[in-house]
């Protein structure tokens, strides 16, 4: 196997693995949330503080979501490269929105999840003194307002999924679950719906990934080669 062929094989398999690992990471991240079965969207700031304070499992789940961000970016760029002709514009604009949303997701988990995990290393008295600042964070004060643009992430994948359905680049038994899962991701911060959305995405993502690994679904410029501009 020459060097270029080995590189292309590595990119193809690496891209395929992102479709497998993303729903695993996201699924675990949603599953470890406290009060997972609650459909209450009226959580006040104190409830959110009580949920994360001292909850190391929840902090770990948020770390997993940080690691999921580059996987989301890879998937979005993959679909931008895959969608040609009829679905090209859907893939392009959807990819831009999805990548922007993934960056915001990283900022969200860093600011509202990883930073509070550092607060848990303080004494209880020190933590309580920080509560007004924590409340300001969860109220999106200052430049944290940008985190309210997080819906760009599912919106981008909704557009790309529509492009996949229109162009028929992949079977609809894969593209339709991708669309439904992306739509479910647009929810008012209900973790159970987020978990359900991840499971539905996995129904579309994982079979598609298996086809890529087996080489039964290989289109020119379909893999991470998009990063190199080839």
C-alpha cells in the first residue's frame, strides 16, 4: 500500500469513527445528568447550581461533550464535502452554521461547566461567596450572551440533513434519522430529549460509519481530505 493510499484509508476510517464516537460521548454526557427523567424547563439558577455542585460524574459528562466538539466539526465538514450538485448549498450553509455552533458548544461547556468544576475545589464558604458570580454566568451576563446562539449547531445539521435527503447521497433510512435527531436537539435544555435525539442520530450515524469502514460507501473527497483542500 503506497503512502497516499494509506493516508486516504486512514482519513476514511478516522472520519467513520467520528460518526460512532459522537453518539457514544453525547449519550453518556446526557445520561449522567441528575433528574434525567424530568421534563421541567423552569429550572431556576439555584437548581442548576445544586445540580452541578459536588457532582463529579456530571463534570465528567461535560468533559466528554468538550471532546465531542471536534467530532461534530469533522462530521459537518464531511457533509459539506459529500453534498454536491442538488444538495451543495444545503451542505455549505449548514456546515457553516454547524461549525459555528460547535465552537459555541465548546465555549458553553468551558464557561458554564468546566469553570464551575473548579469552584468545587473550594471550601463551602468560599463557594457560597462566589454564588452571585455563578448566577451572573448562568444569566448570560456580559459576553456570555453569545452562548444563546447555540441553536446554530442543530440548525446547521438540520440543513445538511435536508440536503442529504434531497440529493439522495445516502439512504433515507440514514438521512431521515439524522434529520429527526437534529430537530430534537432544538429543545429547551431538557436532558431526556437530548438523550433521545442522540439515540436517533446514532440510528443514522452508525450504519453509515460501518459502510464507510467497509468501503461500501466511498465518494471522492468524502473524508477528512476536506481539511487539506483536496
